[in-house]
C-alpha cells in the first residue's frame, strides 16, 4: 500500500463521503468501514490506471458500489443456509448511531422503507451531492434511469415524511 502524501490526501478528501455512502448501502458500521477500506485498497492497486485524475471521486464511488454489489451477491449465495439461533445471538449488532446529523439519520431510516433500487441514487444525490450524470456513472445505469429513480424515490420519501409528520402530530402529548 502506498504511504505517499497523495494517497493520504485522497483518503482525507473522500473517506467520509465514501463511508456515508457505504453505510447507507450496508446499514452496518463494520461493513461500511470494510467496504470503504476495500475501495481505497483497490485504488492503491489500480488507481494509476485512471487517465483523468479529475474523475477520481466518481471512480471511487463506482468502485465502492461495484464492491457492494459483488459482496451482496456472495452473501446471497452463502445465505441460502439459515443460521442457527446460537450463531445469530453471537453476532454483534452495532447500533446505527454513527451518523452525527439527525437529518441524515432520519433519511437513512426512511430509506430502509424504500425499494432498494432507489436508495443508492437518493443517497448519492442528497447526501453526497452528486449530479445526475455523476450518479449515472457511479451506478453504471442510464441517465434517464437515474432521473426516474430519483423522482420516484423523492415521491416515496415525501410520502414517508408526510406519514411520519402526521403520526407525530396525532400522538397524544406526554403528561
């Protein structure tokens, strides 16, 4: 692994954003950290192949998303056999309170209720502030699909937020 200042600068610039994206996909701190570290490991091995360094952010996000999909496919193949309750009890569940901003935490909670195909585009749009074009490149899907998924995801988010607001306003006050 390189220990040069350029690599460290890259990690300083993008680790937080990549971690948040990974966390939005995995919902587990340890998995998000592993996915983010794997992305930088791949950069250390293959980053020299990137011809236009201005595209490094998109390359990192695309790599992270590909690694997530690949890991999920592996897990689906493995998960055909159910775990015993003993094994499930031993697995440490890490609380999802790593996100410091309440608005991001609320959004992540609501994203769990949205179809998975809308989750990544919405996170990249709202949390990572990527353009539609950049999202299309990261997720390797057509621009029109990104626009459609974000529009539908926004409508579903709005519906969930409206439902949540209604439930808060109709709850009886604590006395």
